[in-house]
């Protein structure tokens, strides 16, 4: 059957219109896809239009598009899922940057390789479609979605209309780098439709105003279910035209680092809701929320819930690299901190992390977790290569920069690591306080114990033994014995077996003999003997 014989009723558009849209995408310089990914798109569209959508499977794509042999096994070679993820991101970027006015949207829904053809209407949509009969088990569309509206220009200067569109576009593009969050982009002429009308959970909106010194940009995040404003922020700049594009990029980076990171607004809003869902009914994203919740409290209850949820998610959605990496991180945390009496060998964590990288090699979070695992395996050179790769994938993300800086410092890159941390902290008021642990290590290396102690004032995990450990060592090295003895007592309360396990626990994170010996010296002065 040729494409021209397929009825319009099959898709809502004529096959020629769909082919025209596909060619428009392929011809656009904003469609950042490889030749193989372009062939992938053309193959699935033409197969669908010819009435053979049922034949679009991982095996047929691998053999007919990517040239794999007849003995291809997708369990050991994830080429199709990897390329499908990259193709989805390329399509998402195209519709955000160049395809807002296109009449037809072509998507490859997660969980299938059969394309979906939708009318864009007043929206440029980049979201998973409703679950269909073709969706594989475990590939539910339970991912959070943010609608980004163009910012309203309240300056009275029509020449600044472009700025409201530019800020919204920069934010939408930055959100797409967080692969567990879907983004929709609403154009100015689309009107202010309700979130519930278009199936989104969050709406990000804002306005641009004049103030005494220049421009003030207000940002708001609204919960589409309750209608409540759940977060807001403001940013200011002067009217220097040469700085406005850079200003838009800085706003996007700061806003997205707050709403989309692992302890951001989206996670904090949705995590309490996921607690009410039975373990067997959790979506993949809800399993991820369990992991993020564990990182906040490190409690035994949340650890066991997270452990079960991530294992189930890996079973339900085995082609999701992020959940394999999160399971690796959970294993490695228990291994390196000895939190709970559960076997989580680092070798298994490494196997999970390697699978995550194989499935999703372009995901900087997945690469960073691989870096953590290599730290615990004492493979410092390989770890630096891995985190360098992660940084190159998204060099402007404040969240990525602070985490890469943390890891680089622990790997011993004393120049780039602290510099990345300090730069991210200066630009991002919502930075992760974990970076102060790495800065503490660097100050002790320099024998600047006063500065090391100042870093401990930022710690916020009193139930985790590293907080009182670093305070006790700092105070001992400074000769502040009374305070140090109390910190030592707090340490033993958190970790009663620290005297016997202390050196091993320290060595998981601190790899340099001179720094370890200074820590041991400081601890000994306040009564904690780990010799």
C-alpha cells in the first residue's frame, strides 16, 4: 500500500501533509539529528503511512535502519532505544526553536517507536501522549509536564516583545535537558489556556517590567491542579542591549536549577503525593521521587521504600537509563556510608551504572553517577574523564557545574573543582549544600583549618555522620577542644562504630593520604581514635 492510499481519517491529516511536515523537519538547520536519526524518523513515518505500523519494532528498526545483523539482540545492544531517545530530543528541540508555527507535530512517544501525528493548534507540544494500546507495559506516561508561557511585556516598549519570548524559549530549552520532565511551549497568540485543559501539571509564566535601574523580570510557577502559585523569583538587569541575551540565559539557568533539580520545586510538590501510591502501582517517575526523598532524610524507611521502588522501575522500564543509574547511586550510598544492614556491593552498583550509561550516554546525570561509582572504586583518572564528559554535555547548567565541581575536587583536580563550585554558588542562590563538603576537603589540603570550619556551618544533614565528623576534625585542628569534644560525641551518636570503621569510611570519599592523616590528627585531639 502506498502512502497516497491511506485515508485522512487514519491520522487526521493527509499522508502528503504528514510527509511535507517530515521533510520540513529534515530540511531545517534547527533539527540537530545525525544521518542515522534522520533515517530513523523517515523510516517510522513512511512505515506508518503505508499501513505497516505494527511492523515497527526494535528488531526491525535495528536491522533495516541501523544495519544490524539478523542475530541482533536488543537485550545486549540498546542501539534503538538510545537513538530513539536522541531522536525524541531532536524533535523536541526543533518544535521549541523552529517549529512553533508548523501545523503538524510529529512525536515518537516513549515506550513505542510508532510516530504520533498531532495538530499543534496554539501550542508547541513536547509531551508524552496518553497511554495507547501500543504502549509497552511499564511505559506509562506518568511524567510531570511544564507549560512555559511567553513572559508578558509590561514595559510599554513594544521593541521588548521579543524578550518575553526569548526568556520563555531559553527556559523551555533548559528544561528539556532534564529528561524526566516534559515541556510544552505556549506561543503568545495561543492565549492563556488553563493547564487542566491541555493536560499539564505546572505552568511557568512571568512578566517584564521597568524599574529605576533597568528591567525587572518576575517568574512564577503555578500548580495546574490547585491553581496555587508555588514558587516565584525576580531578576534584574540594566538596558544594555549587548547583555540582554546573556541575561536571558542566566535567568533560564537559575530558574531551571531551582524547579527541576533533584530537590527542586517539582520534586518537592510531587513527592508527598507519590507516598500514597502502593509500591506495585508506582510509575517510573514516582520511583525516582522516592529516590529524591531519600536524599533529603537518609532514613531507613525511605531507603527500603526507594530500594524496592527502583528495582521495580528497572523491571517495568528496563530501557530507562536514569533508573538504573539511580539504583547504582542508592547501592553506592549504602556501600560508602554503611547506612543499613543490606548487601549493596560496589561491583553491582558499577554494573547498574554502566548499564545506565549504555542506555543513555548523553545524559549528564547518568554520567555523573558513573563518576561517583568510579570514586568509590578508586579509579580516579577514569572518574575525571567521566565527569569531564558529563560537563561537556551541559556546560552551562548551574546544577551540573556544582556537582561536577564537587566530584572533580574529590578526584583531586584542585584547580577546576573548587572554581566550578564557587562559580555555581555565586550565580545560583539555590545551590546544593553538598558542595561545602568538597570545599572543606580543599581547605584542609591547604591547611586553612579556619576556612574548613566555616564550610561546616553550611551543613544541613545532622543525622548523617559526615556533618559532625568534619566539624570535630576542624575544631580539633583549630585547638577548640570543648566544642570539638561535643562534635565528637555527636559523631559517635550518629555512627557508634566509627572508632573501628572510621578510616575505611573516610577513605571512600577522601583519597589523599595527607588529608586523611590531618583528619585523623584533628579527631584524635578531641578524643576520637581511629588509628
